[in-house]
C-alpha cells in the first residue's frame, strides 16, 4: 500500500496545505511534522490549511490542528484554516476543541487576505513575496 502524502505548497511567504483525504492518525502526525519542517525551511510567515474536503473530524484531528497552530506560532507563523464545513464546526464545538491560535476563513481567497493582514501587521517592513 502506497503511503499517502499531503502536499505542502509554497505561495509567496505562505504555505498552502489542502487536505483531500481522511486524516488517519499516522498521516496526521506526518503532516504535522512536515508542516513544521516546511515553515522552518521556507521561513514561512503563515500557513493556510484547506479542509473543505474534510467532512468528519475527531478529537485527534482537532488536537493536530491546534498543535500545528501552536508550533507555527512559536516559529513566528500564523495559521488559518479555511473551508470548514458546518458539520465540522459543530463537531469541533461539541468536542470542546476551541482551536486556540487558529484563525478561520470561508475560503482560500479570504484566508490569504487574512494571512496577509495578520503578517503585515507583525512585519510591515517585510514585503518580499
């Protein structure tokens, strides 16, 4: 069985991660490690995680998203989750997972604008994208 891999794309100063498969535990842990490595390697100022294809979350995935945001923040990068379906939002609230440190936006375009505004406020001299 081939190991699935979730691509992490560099878009200017940001990273874009589109999750289009179910995140089983090992894949989620691998994604977490890969994102943190990519933030460091690319000196990324933000990461956008598109979960529009995700219809079910559990507490483990909620914790992974929170961990990614916490680690990214330590590395001076903001995290925006986009494309959250209503059922996913309801489940995260019911599980008591507030996603601390994570910004949300309806879609990639709005998420990119949010990342730009959050990172420009922090680094207004940094316009190298």
